[in-house]
């Protein structure tokens, strides 16, 4: 992407034109998508996470029945 300075144009207006052109082309949106893209989690890690959540749920329910539940 190239924006040339016009005769007598101040730097702020040049930056404004540059940013406007970048937004119109969608380059900025695409770069943000790529930057913050999350990597897919593998099957084993998802399974272990689910098992951990299930254990914590059972532990919480047991503590709740015994009246030992901690309120946060």
C-alpha cells in the first residue's frame, strides 16, 4: 500500500489518508484476524479438560451436600 504526499499536505492529513485507504482495502481487519487467531486444541487436551471439569463438578456437589461449600 503506497500513499504519496501531496504538495503542501501536512503529515496528519497524509496519515489520515493512509489509514483510510488501509481500512477500505480490509488489510487491517485481515491482519487482526491472523494475529488473534486461536490455535485448535488437540483431542487429548480437550478430553483431559472435560475430565477435570467433571471431577471438579462432582467435588463441588459433594461439598455442597456436606455443607462445606465455599462461597466466593
